[in-house]
C-alpha cells in the first residue's frame, strides 16, 4: 500500500473511532504539501468541519495528535495552517519504503506505451579522441534514453561512427608522412589519442605549406588548394571510395586503433549502444538516393558535376549533396542512414543528439527526406544542445585546443581522491575500493557539472580550474 493510502486508512480509522464519522464514499482529500510549508502530505479539512462542528484549527490539531498517537511509525509530526493539516512522514517509514522497493528493477517505470524511439548520440569522428564536448553529448543522450525507457518507450540507443571522409584521410596521410611505422602498441599511446595526434600534425604541416606557397607569390585560396599534403588527402579520399586495397587496409588499421580507444572511454563513463552504424556503410545508400532524387527532380546537377538541392522556397538556400568528383558529403550519408535505420527498427521518432552548430544541417535533412517521400522524414527530431567552449573560444582538434575526455576524467578522479583524503574518509577501505570510490565520485561530479545546465545553453569550461565536486 502506498503512503497516501496509508494516510487515508489511518485518518478514516481516527475519524471513525474518535468522532464516529465517515465521509461519504470514504473520500479523504490528500495532496503533496506545498514546498513553502513544512510537511510531506496535506489533509484538506474543509469537508469535515461542518459535519464535525469543529473549527479548522481545532479539528486539525485534534486529528494531527490522534494520527501521531495511532500511527507513530507513519506520522512523525504535523502542523495546521488555515484548514490544511500538513503531515510529516516518519523517517522509519521512508526507510522501510526504500527497503521494500529499491531492488525492484521496474520500480517507478511506466508500462510500455507501444511507441519506439531511436536516440543517436556520441557519433564521433574516427580521426581524434573523444573530448569534453563529447562527454556532454554522451551524458545527455544516455540520460534522455533512460528517461524515455522509464516512461514506457521501447528505446534503441544508436551511434554513427563517422569513419570516412576527408578528415579521416588527413590522419591517414599524416601517419604515412610522419609515423615511420609507429603504432599505439609501439608508443604506449591510447589508440584514439595516437591517431588524433597525426590529425593535428596534418594541420601543422598544411599551414606550413600554405605559408610557403603564399611567400612564393601564390594567393591564399590557390595555396590552400595546391598544398601537397591536402592534395594527397583529397586523392586518398577518391582512392578510398574506389576501393584501392592499400588505402582500405590502412583505413581499417587506423580505425581499429581508434575504436579500441573509444571502447575504453565508453566503458569508463557508462555509455552503451544497441547498434553502432558506420558512415562507410551508409554513404553508398545515400549516393543511391541522390541518384533517385536527380531522376525525380528533387536535386539538380551543376555545370561542374556536383549535385545540389534548392531550398530557397523553403526559407533556406542551396545545399550540396554530392561533390563534383562524385564523393559524398555529410548530408549524403545522413539521408542513407535515415532510411536504413527506419527500415531496420521502424521507430516512431528518431532523435539526433547533436550540437546546435548543426541546427541548419538537420533542417535540411528533414526537408530533403520529405521531398524524397521517405517514411522516416516526419519522425526526425534534432535534440540540439549548446557547445562546450573554452575561454579562448571553440575547441578545435586540428589546432590542439581541446580538453580530451580521458584527461578530464583523470583530473576528476584525482580531485575526488584529494578531497576524500583531506576529509579523512579513507579508513576501512582497501586500495582497490578507494580507487573505485574516487572514480565513482569524480565521474558523478562531472556528470552533474555537464547536466545541470539547460541543454540549450552553451557552456564555458576553463581547463585551468578544477571542477568543484559540490552538488
């Protein structure tokens, strides 16, 4: 029996015993006590005042005293305010309630509502490690998924690994140029960090080459296009889409290093997925749909061979969906993925947990899917959130101005250790138990820090300041 019904039963018993009175239909109006008043639940007295010939104040005090005496394990105290009897539930009853309910796996959850929702989050690029922004994304996505589960939805948690494209080729070219055969195993560097270092090296080399070309008299736009390392990356992307064996082999190897790193971080923060999709598997379906859209007149081809869609009539502008060399862009794979996921799971809604810098992208995606007549279109929902920024501005992996997820997790672990030791709370724990305790407290503090802010708001994080564990 829940607490409200226990209060009703006790109140009816007191009314019957002390006043020889029972309200019509046995109805006792009970509400949660308003936050500005002391108490947990409130009995509304007005319907009893007239038949019992008592003032609200007198009746409230008599009834409150009788309830405390008759059910001390339920009612610990009371106060009366203008016809409202505010009851304080005994601590022992709350503890008993927890003892009865805490191990019920479905406690507090609603039954199935017959609807399925797919929630995509994390969705990293395989050319760099997860960073602080990814942590906010993961914590938001995982939390929303669990909230939906508790409200009766059949939830499918997904992730799309952005494992192809020019950014991936940049890391690959850089490794060929600078690594001399080094691997994560040979260097002792976590795989995603190892590959990310070469992505940064690519950008450093690219800047040098552009500066050299410009110092020789070339304009900036031409220099950026003609820089040797960039041209090799673009050629590698074409070779990858053509299936050139040595390029595919290097791509698989470097991606495997990154996935091993991602898996370690996901396990540490508690993120999990029911299905991981790969852009390398979805972009071909997207390219096929681009061909279908050309036939239907949804898309049009420019003189240089690139394919576009004109959304000016919808209040947007023109958007490229395929480059002139035939390679796909981000929107291409997202069109294909929308179809693939709908065909596989038939979700009523597909939620994309992606930063607000992609607001325009998802408006375009939904419009394109509608114009192509795809059944997945109406269910597309962009759960937009504010980016995490540094005092110096946006985090940029290619410039090395990021806060790596693993680094901040380690820092929070150390902060939890420091504060626990300061407070003398380490006695009675083994070293392994203490290490687990520090990890739990540190991760909890970080999750609270990143989730307490309205998702729509951007966050400022100063890596030179420790995150306060308060809260």
